[in-house]
């Protein structure tokens, strides 16, 4: 069972920042290939985002999975809404859907 304060922390992070990636490692030094792929896509698109390293806090690592009801990390949130994990983000990027989602939500991308 995840501590309620972890959910509050996650909620605060996704409310305070337009684009948030819960990931393994940091945007500068991702610690898994899936996290690196999401960072690469967002960086390629010129999207400003906040990367939150779940490896530094085991309760956050499990908490973000419980919060979204999604079993894997990384997880991308835009304007407080969960968009998906690596495979979904990659597919959305390849089809152009990610750029449209960002634009529809008022997030500037520079691709």
C-alpha cells in the first residue's frame, strides 16, 4: 500500500509543471532505454519538461504506478493528465499525434 503523501507529491508535481516524466534516472543521464527514448523524443521536439527520478525513492517508484494504474516506467504527464508509457509515446510521436496533443493542451513544441 502506498502512503497517501506519495500520491499528494505526485499530484503536486503534475499540477505544478506542464510536462512531467516519471523516469529511471535523470533527463541528462537516463538509467534505462525506455526512459532514454522518451527523453529523446521530448528533446527532439523541443519540449520543456521535468524529469523525476523514481530510482531515488522506492515509494515514489511504486506510487507512480499505483497513481496512474500503469505498470511500467517511464510515464508521461501533460497538463496533469497521464498520456502513456514509452511505447505509447513513441507511437504517438511517429504518427504526429503527440505534437497535436501537446498543441491542444497549449504546450509549445519546436519540431
